[in-house]
C-alpha cells in the first residue's frame, strides 16, 4: 500500500493518524517538525503528505510551499490536516499549495477513507 507521511507536532495526533492508517493497510512514517519531515521526504518519497499547518518553527504553510517549489517534489500531494477550520482556512491552505484539506479533530470512522479518496484523486491527474 502507499507510503503516507504524517507531519504533526502533537504526539497524540501522530499516534492516532498512524494507527488508523496502518489499520487500513498504509505504510506510515511520521514527523514532528519541518526538519524531520524533510528527512523523511528525502529518504523515501511518500505518495501523500498529511500536513499540520501549526508546526513550531517552520509552519506547515511554509513547508508546503517549500516542497511544492522543488521540481523533484512538487508532484507529492499534500493534504492539510489542521484545526484551522474557520471560514477561509481551507482556501488559505490551498493557496499555500495544499491539494486537499481534512479538519481536526479527525473522525476515526472516515479518516482512512478520506486519505484513500485523496490518493485516488491525485492518481488520476
């Protein structure tokens, strides 16, 4: 199954996302900050990145822009996974380069299906 990178600075969020995705058959790696995310992306190009936008230091908006600016990485779909759930937040995430948006808290009953749907959508591009 596809390799998913989950980037979130909250350990509980990482554990939940990883548990749900592994249970659904995905190969999952995790990162808690931008430097760790870069290391994971360089080591193994993930099929999709789930990006928390509120990271310490380099935030998810900036990190998404940096990934999308790289010709060898711009193809990686990045889905914002964030507590930013107010009007306009999804548009702001998309302007930063995110290909999709999943609000937090995530719904354990639908989360893996949403990730699968995003993968399927990007596979048809």
